[in-house]
């Protein structure tokens, strides 16, 4: 039984290490989940660097989403949950063999979704769903999407197109252009001039985000939700800019609304709009190779960490 933990902040490949982990005791109101799979997302690595050190306790175990099986329940929780496949959400800590959490943050996984679909059903699908809902595009609206070849960029393009909007995918690599060529009618390279846009979704910040903001018509909305370029967004256009963070929304939602939103994510995965490509899988113990693969250029899908099967 293992866990990947950081005992200090720094570069993930330097401060994360593999540790053995004992099966924890489950407390009242909690469930104990035997983890099966968890992807590497950008949001897992940012806290390791110390970017949010004021709210990140050490040791920090990354992994904001994943799938596992309920192994035990604490006092007050129905034992019928034992053996059920669930997403243990709401906190980090999916990169380990065992995760304990409050029972009401466990989302039961429908049987028709496989482990890879389940493990990637939360962070990007729910963010994309909520942001598209927030934009409320009208048919024909032109909406710019930076980092359009990223997993969430592709979900946004598919969801916008399904609502009759016209996504404009902004990409920086040939591989990204290839990955969205069948899904996005209009693709523009970073730095090239953009058409007039009704609104925009930015995961890059820096120059691409700034150019996107400048192309949005006065009164349009720019949702800024990521900083892949590592540079802040300097928005001086006439669009109104709003920062979007998934955790602000899910922690403020009544838990029933959260479970309903996850059901919508499962439906979006079934349609293919919120599905993620998996490029490779590694055992949890091989997390260093997995991190190196995750950093490689031209990567076109998620890197999945897998835990030893339950024996
Ligand atoms: N705010 C929130 O609540 C929230 C929720 C979910 C995701 N996000 C953010 O969304 C972003 C994408 O996440 P993901 O899981 O979809 O990522 P991902 O697919 O795992 O990888 C990001 C991809 O974006 C491209 N990229 C990297 N740096 C870029 C840059 N400077 N400009 C343009 N493209 C770049 C890379 O493709 P190429 O090398 O081919 O360009 C890379 O494959 C991240 O910043 C993440 O933190 C935010």
C-alpha cells in the first residue's frame, strides 16, 4: 500500500516521494476508499510547488479526482456502500492506495462507465459544464478558447458546438491543431489575429489570454480559468473578466446539487463531449516516469496512475 507525498514545497519531481501507507481507521461519518486509478491534472501539481502554501497542509498528497471502491464505512454510514465504485471528491489525496473522506463527498459511479471514464469525470467535465452554463452562448456566438488542444479545451469546443455556438480554437502546436481539426471549424495559432468574438474562455493567461480578451466585443465575457503559460493575464480589453475556479463552485453548492451536476457530467461523457483521451497508464509506484511523460511535448491525452488491485 503506497502514497505519493510532498513534505516540502518545490518542483514536483524533486519533492514528491513514494511512501508505504497503512490502512487508515475510518471515523464516524466517513468512508474508506480503496483507490483504483487517478489521473495527473495540472491542478494536482500546482499546490506541490507552494503556489497556495497558505492553504496547503504538509504532507500534501496530490490527486483531486480518481475512482475507487468503498472498503469500509464509519459509524452512521449505511454499510450497503461497501463494495460500491465511487469517486472520492472534495479534497486532494487520490494518489494513494487508501483515501478516507466524508461520505457525502462520495459519488457513486454508474456501471456503464469504465474506470478511466470515471477517474476523469470530475475536474474537467464539471468545470467545462459550469463555464458553458455561465457563458450561456446564443446560437451563432463566436467564442474563443485558448489551449484548445488541452483535455478541457476539447470538451469546451464540443459543448459549445452542441449549443449551436461557433468555437474558435486557439492553439500553439501542430499536435494540438491535429487533435481538434475534426471538432473545431475555426482554428487560429497563438499570436495570429483573431476575429471579433462574443466571449472567451482562457486557460493560458499571458500573451494568448491578453490577445483573446482584446478580441472580445465590448460587454462580452472573458472567463479566465488557468495559467498554462505561467504568466499573469493583463486584461485591458472591453470585455468583463471573471476568474473561474471549480472549487469555489462545488464547495458552495448544496451537496444534492453537486451530485446532480455529477450526473450531468456522466451524461456528457456518454455523449463523448466530456470524454478524455488516456495516453498512458503507470502503476502508482512508477509516478516519476508518469510525471516525466506528463511533461513531454506533444502529449495528447491524460496520464493515469493505477493502484494495485484489491486482494
Ligand atoms: N479553474 C479551474 O477550476 C480549472 C479546472 C480544470 C482545469 N483548469 C485548467 O485548465 C488548464 C488545462 O487543463 P487540462 O487538464 O485540460 O490540461 P492537459 O490536457 O493535461 O494539458 C494541457 C495542454 O495544454 C497545452 N498547453 C500547455 N501550455 C500551454 C500554453 N502556454 N499555451 C497553450 N497551450 C498550452 C499543451 O498542449 P500543446 O503542448 O500541444 O500546446 C498541453 O497538452 C490547466 O491550466 C488547468 O489548471 C482549471
